[in-house]
C-alpha cells in the first residue's frame, strides 16, 4: 500500500519528503523567535484550503485580528475562508487544550465534524507542555493528543519555541513522540542573518541530511534544496 502524502504547503520541501507529510501524522515545526513557525503553519493550512481540505488553527499567542492582518501580506485571506466555513481560528489557552484531552475532543471535535477539517495546527505547544510537570505525564498527554488528531482523520502541524537547538538533539517527550520534526533557523553569520530549514526526523520517509536555505517571500516560505547552509 502506498502511503498517502499531504503537502506541507512548500513544494520544494514536499519533494524532499517523498511528497509531503504522511497523512494523519503529527509534525513539529520548531525554532526560535521569528524563525517563521507561524507562517509555516499558516501556509500548510492555506494549501489545504486550496485543495479542498479545510483547516483549524489553535493558538494561545496570536490575536485573531492581528494574525489575519499579517497573513493578508501573503495574500492569505483567512477571514474570507472562515466565512466560507473552510477555516476556523481558535484562541485557546493551554488549559482549554488540556480539556480537549480530558473530554476526548469536546468543542474542537464538533468543529472538525462540522467543517470537515483535514488539517490542524496548534501554535504553539510550548505553553501546553508546561502544564505537565514530569516527562511521563507530558508523554501521555502528547500521545493522547496525537491519537485524537489521528481519530479525527487530520494531519497536524504543531509549532514549538526552541531556542537551544544548536546541537540538534531530541530532548523532550513531545519530540520523541511526533512523527516528524522540522527545524527553522535564523542564524547570524558574519553580521548577516540567514534563514534555513532542516528536516530532523520524518518517520517512514527518507530525509536529506543537509540544512537548506529558506526565504520568507511575499508569497510565503520558499526553500532551495540545492543551497546548503553552513553554520
Ligand atoms: N510579509 C512578509 N514578508 C517577508 N517576511 C515577513 C513577512 N511577514 C513576516 N516576515 C518575517 O517573518 C518573521 C516572523 O515569522 P513568524 O511570525 O512565522 O515567526 P515565528 O517563528 O512564529 O515567531 P514567534 O516565535 O514570535 O511566534 C518576521 O520576523 C519577519 O522577518
Ligand atoms: Mg509564531
């Protein structure tokens, strides 16, 4: 059986991932402040909407009005898609996300049923994982969340704020449990900052072992697989 792939929203990245994320997988997009996590997540959602796969975006950090305004810069009209029932923006706090788990879905599940959402984003999971004190409960909560995403027949992108990613090691429970991890960088070299993207892991997928150049353009994130970035 061939694995069904879901586009990441970045064509050149899909080509590095045998076509994209595995359907129903959960993928972490990690990076420091301003590395492009939110733009990546939104681009994934917009790509879905354009392909008839509605999306749901859950965030603790960004205010809806501001986020909608920022995304218009890329030509992504979230308000319009929301009116059309193809997109849902949920301002949720970590406690509310935790409640989704204890209730086994709750309101998010009913929204997914109603809108037939196929792509889900949580931006970011950093504050959510802080709710859990030890690695074991964190791991259990992560697994419960991933099971729900799979049960909903959705493919997920979770963002995570990660400042200390220089050594590229997987440390947190969440990172062990996700199907894929993409790292975003914005690193200073000789006084100039460069953006780059690295696929750290992708279960069931052959991945390149190089960190590639990334750009944020007026139409969103673009990567150049031929351009390897050396830090
Ligand atoms: N319209 C645009 N055109 C080009 N670059 C942009 C545009 N809008 C934002 N950017 C760049 O993208 C960066 C922010 O990207 P984004 O909000 O996705 O980062 P983030 O990783 O989510 O940050 P945070 O950790 O603060 O949530 C900005 O700092 C800016 O450099
Ligand atoms: Mg962000």
